C-alpha cells in the first residue's frame, strides 16, 4: 500500500510538468502572439495536465479495486482440486489462511506444502502486479499526455476541451447522490431477500412474536427464533406517539407565539435557543433520558403507586418529543410566515382579535404546511436511534402501556448488528429487513411531506 | 347609552341590546385572547426550560470529572527491584515491576495490614496506572534510581467518588464499594495531606480504559478528528461540485428532477440506514477495514452531502444574475463566469452550510455503531486506517458502563462535545454575518 501514495505523487508531478510544457508550447505555436490562440495559454497547459493525470488515475483506481480479488482467483485456481471442492465457506477460510501467510500473521493450524506454495504464488503475483501497476499507469499518463500535447495548435479549442471535462466531473459529483440512494436500496434489499428466503414475508410483517436468537445447537430451548415484527412496529409507534404528543402542541404553540405575538427581541433570543435543542447530538439526549428522566419517572410513579419499568416507553418518548420540538416549531414558523399579510390584515379589519386570526385564518391557511412539518417530524421520530437504544428496552413487548418497556425497530437493528456477526444467519439478515421497512416508511413520509409543503408554497407564491 | 356595561334590561332599544351582547362577548374574547397568548408563552417557556434542565443536568453531573483525586506516594526506587544488574538498559528499565514498588510502599505506610484480602483492599486504593507513572519518571531520568521519589498518582475511582461524595460512607458495609478498613486508611491518608484533588490530566491525554481513573477522551477525540477530516475532504468538493452543476448547468428535465427529489429525500433518511449502507457496501463489499475512521468518514460524507448540496444551491441562488450576465457580456464562457465570478461570491454561504453539516456529522452516533466503531479501543489512533471510536460513540460506551465514576466522565465528554458543536456553530454564524451581502 505504501507505494500508492508515491505513485499518485508521481502522477501529480507529471501532470504539473505537463501543465508547464503545454503552456510553453502554446506560446511557441502562437509565435508569442497570444491573440492568435483560440484559448488562453493556461488552458492549453490545463488540457495537457488533465490528460496526463486523469486516465492514469482512473487506471490506478480500477486496478487497486480489482487487484485483490483477481490475485485471489488466480491463486485459488492453482490450488489442488481437493481444496477447491470444499465449498465456498471453507474455501474462504483457506484463502484467509493464505493471505495471513503472505502478510506473516499467525495461521490457524500448520501450513502444508500446498498452502505454502499458494502463499508464495500470491506474493509473487502481488509483486508482479505492483511493478505492472507502476509501468502501466506511468505509460498511460505519458501516452495520453503526449497525445494531448501534440494536438496543441493555434486553432485548437483547449478551453472547450477543459470545460467539457470539468462538466463531466461536475455531473459525476452530482450522481453521487443517486448512487447513494441506489446503494442504500440495493444493500438493504439484497440482504432482505436473503432473509425472506429463510423467513416468510407474512410471518415477518404479521407475526406477533419477536425473539431473534438462533440456537447454536438444534436441541436448545427456544431454538427456532421468531421473527414477527409486529411488537417492534407497535413499540416504535407508541414511542413516536408519545413524542408527538409532547412535540406537536409545544412546537406549534411556540411557533404561533413567536410568529404572531413575540416582540422582535424575544423572537431573536428565543428562536435560536429553541433551535439549539435540534443541534444537540442524540446520544446526549439518550444519556439524559436513561440517567435523569427514566429514574425520575420511575420514582414519581412509585410515589403514585404505579409500577413503572426502568426503561419505560414514556421516558424515551418524552425526551424524543423534546428533541423534535424545534423541528415542528421552525418548520411551522416557515409556513406561518409564508401566509400572506393580506389575510391577517383582512381578519384584523373585520375586528378579529389576534388569537381569532391565528385560529380561524392563519391556522387553516397554514394547515397543509403544518401537516407536512408534522409528517417530517414523525419520520424523524421513527428513524431516531440513539435515544431509544439508550433509554428504551430490548424485550419485544406487545403493549400500549407507556409505563412498560417496549423495543423499537432501530433498537433491534443496533442490537442485531453490533457485536459478532455472521452474514448467513437470519438473525443478522433480519436487521437489514428491518432497515428496509424503516427506509420505505420514512421514504413515503418524506415524499408525502415534501409534496404537501411544496404544493402549499406554490399556492401563495 | 348611559351605562354600556350593564346587562340588557327590558325597554332598551334593539341597538342597545346588540351593543350589550357584543360587550359581553368581548369579555369572553379578551379572555380567550389572554389564554391563547399564555399558552404560547408556556410553550416557549417549556421548550427553553427543557434546554435549561438538560444543560444543568449535564454540567452538574460532569464538572467534577475535570478534577481527580491524587495520592502522594513517597516511593523508594529500589535498585534491586528496578535494575538488579545495574545495566541501565532501556529494556530492563521499561519492563521492571514498578507496581511492586507501589505495593511495597503502601505496605510500608500501613504496616498493620496483614492478610491477603486486606492487602488487596489496600492496593486497590491506588490506581493500576500508578506503576506506569513511576516508570515514565524513571525512564525520563534514570538517575532517580536509588532515591525516594515523591509522586502524585491517581487514586482509584472508588476513592475519587468517595471524596467527591458520590459514594455513601454509611449504610451496611456489604453494600458499599468502600469498606470500613479502606475508609480508615483513606481518612488517615487525608489527614496526612496525601490526598488532593487536582486537574484531571489523564482525561485529556489517555485513550479509553477499563479503569475510570485512567480513561480519557484523547483516543475518541483523535478518532473523531480523523473521521471529520475524511468527511470534510470528500463532502466539501463533492457537495460544491454537485451544487454548481444542479444550480447552474443542469438542464431542466426528468433526470435532474429525479436527482433533486433524491437529494431532498436523502436529507431525511434516518442516519442508521446510512450505517447499514456502510456496513453492506464499504465493509462487506469493498472489504475496507472495520472500525476505521476511513469508513466512518465515508458514511458521514454520504450523510452530510445532501445538507451541503442544499446549502450550496441556496448560496448560488442568492448571487444576483446581473453578476453572471456581466461576466457573460464581456465574453466569459458560462464555466468561466461560474468559476471566477459566481462561485467566489457564493463560497462563504457554502462554507457555512459545510460547517453546519460537519457539526451534524460530529454528533452522529448511530451509523458509526453499524460499522464497528464501538469496539473497546485503548490505543490512540494514529491514522485513518487504525481502529478507533469517535467522541459520541465513546459517550455511548461510557454511558453503558456500570461504574459510578463513568457517569461524571460521560457528562464531561458530553460537555466537550457540546463545546465543539457550539464552537462550530458560532464560526458558521460569524462567517454568515461577516460575508452576508445584500445586493
């Protein structure tokens, strides 16, 4: 790996040199009279520099990403047939051993002659690949650079060439967003399909029992593992509901107060302070929920004679609600401010009081936007992870009692995927199926909310 | 019209009756008005008081972690323990049993202690790291060997908690972390002036540890810094380039619409889903190292990219078209007008958006859990390929630890995290104020 940076530096140096010579060449072909050139001399330099660096860097990237698997394949094909017939799992172990031999790590078991030979072959291929990589990239850089250099002429449209490449780079950068979505969909979808091969979709969606433990031995008690996700959905909904009961009234009322009543000074202080609540990392809320709020609720519950679980849904929901307040308030604030002043003036002119104007004119006018804001807040609450991981329970309880411990989709994803993993057990794959559900639900909510908000905005623009 | 507030009496005209009715209604309406206003004030007050309670609870739990109880030991640096052959070789000095010196010293201070259990309880008063402190002093100056070294070493976390009043002195002995005989020893040390609360250096200079008194945030902080460096160096150029293309050059068609809807959606996808992506793609498919800041940075890049793109587009939009047109008018190509005239004017706004995105990334925990940055890692990472944790993940890990001393350390780590966030947001606000331009 140490030679890659050297190679990159070398290429950059080559490209800088190409810039210098390209620019010089441009002066030369123009005979010192720049106005004879199509583009500024710097563009000729850039043109050559880009052609010297870009193709070589692409080759380098492709090479590095393919190198490992290609070499492994070539080594595996030379292994004795008895090893090759082992099946993918065991073959993987053998390959791992060979790689360890190559690096000089400790190997499981004593290496036999075939393995040693394979390791030697691996090392040999690696060094060949390294040399070849050096040669090929430098050759590509030199050839492409030279070709670009030889095209320099007074009528050559260097600026257009450079700008076209820059444009492609810009397009590639904006495609990253698409690639991210595709990556998310593919990664959760593939693993989910594997999961649904082991567990039927209907059982996952409608089953009432969630205990994802897979037995180590066949005769172990409770060995089957149950993947009915309804308790998780119910738990998520319960906590989201509690959060919304806190966040919607407080958020909405503060938005109305700050937009319609508060003086400039109060608004300038209170609004940023409320938004601080949204900037606090969720892990901090989780700590607060688990160490301050949950014990407080449990203690006050026992004073009232109520039996409150120490990881009650109420504590997690309450704190999550606090976190969501600024979402509701600042999004609603935007839509309230977007309501045209003429509506307010009309209401005041008819003799309405402020609160009547708010309730009977502004609120109905802003309603679609407020609904959109609340939907976004719900999506946020459903996907929130750290608060529930730290303050909600792990056991899947199917209950509507906010004083009991419930678990959520995100909590289960975290508990299933943190720690030892093997990617062929339904236990780990279940996390991806849950991730798929989470992604789909939040996607629908977001699309709906954005659609509503956008449509609403157009109405008054 | 003599007495407008009087209720409608018989014999009044119709106008008078109506007026009275309106007057009675007014009272109700004014009351409703006051009520509504009050609800609003209560709502704002509740929101602000939540913030206050949260901050107060964190600070009141955490401020004490910046001080740590230290014990003064006068340790005779016996040559026969450290370097019996008098070679003064670095290896010998390094591998000597300094812990034995500390134990010896404790036994000398309390000669009345006998029996394995009692001795063990005595040794437990001083941190396991005491030997290492002495080792460092000896390695720095080998001439100390043979003399008596007076050194302040960290006390055990239970002693620390006792002196800070977080552990009860009374109550049934079996339930207490500190037993009666230990209490007597601690009181004696205290009376001799050998216990002192000093600034907790270890908290800032050490990595994670199983011993609270030895654990620090340096490892997590370095991990966070490496992760953010990766994030920043990828997401800023990518975000700016994407924003420039989408705002300035993209044709209005179905494709660019798709990209736009996509970016808006990605901004609202739960962060844990990005973690799943990182796990499936970067770790399982590309086989990048687990727990490395590189992977964390990649995942956070994808997560913050929408924020930066949206902010970048807003910044580009706020540059007036006249600038663009002027550049085009004197013969610049669209790309030149963009690069040399519009982009420099939009850059402060883009930077503000980037800082806000970075602040988001700094506080993010869930996706890092997915890609294995939750392991117990005692070493301070040296680069983006080393296994590490991040500050928020460290908070999560400590919050789960049962020792009482971790509560204050967690809160202190939160205070540090919040301080960084406040700093970043202040910079963003100042930047916006400084470069805000009205055209």
